[in-house]
């Protein structure tokens, strides 16, 4: 299970991808909720404690790593490099750069927001592409350059093997 969630090697199919992402998301929420229940009373006057923020940050980092590992393995199943999982960082980086530039120049929000909107649109298109490509489309059949020992068989292999098998005969 640890290698499934945290390793970048191998391939996973759509079912494993969806189950893995659902489990990671549920696990992050549950761990964050439990950590907040346990550690929140130690904050000062309703403010979260620094230790709680550290624990929540570690939970988010572990969840982000697991999500990235699942995406990389799904890209491998689709016959692509896992580096494609970093494509969503481009709009995020451009939005952060635009915001920091606005803060550094003391620009009003009315001047900064129009520069962010195109990057938000590009980010949405990238997320739509990831949803369709990783979550909806079938992976490559048989071995590919990312995994020689694929559990998949080419389409029709089971049916062809069943047709070639001799019929069962009753014992005399």
C-alpha cells in the first residue's frame, strides 16, 4: 500500500486511480479533522497553534505527494512521461508571480485581477484535460516503456484463449 501511494514507479489503471484519489482525499480530510480536534484547544484564543499548522502542513504534503504519485503512474499507464503531472504548476506559478508583482509594486486589485484571469482559465483547461486523460481514457494495452510486467492483456486475449481451449469432455 505504501508503494502504491508514494512510489512513482509502475502503472495503475483507471479504477486504481479513482480509488486511490478518493482514498487519499478522504484520508487527508479525516487526518486533518482528527488533528484539529486534538490540537486546536492548545491554540491561543481561537487561533490555531503553530504545532497544529505544522501537523496540517505535513498532512497536506503527504497527500500531495500521494496524489502526484498516482498521477505519474496513471500517465505511465497512458504511455506518457510522469513529468506531465507538473503541467498544472505553470498557471499556479504565473498566478503567484502576478500576485507578488502586484504586491511589490503596490498595484490596486483592479490592475492585478485582469492579469490573473487568463491563467485561471488556462488552469481550468489543464484540469479538464487531466480529468479526461487520466480519469476517463483507457491506458495502453500490454507492456510499455514504463512497465514491462503489465497485468493487462491485449484486448481479446482472454476470448481468443477461451476459444482455443479444448471443450470439456465427460469422463467415461
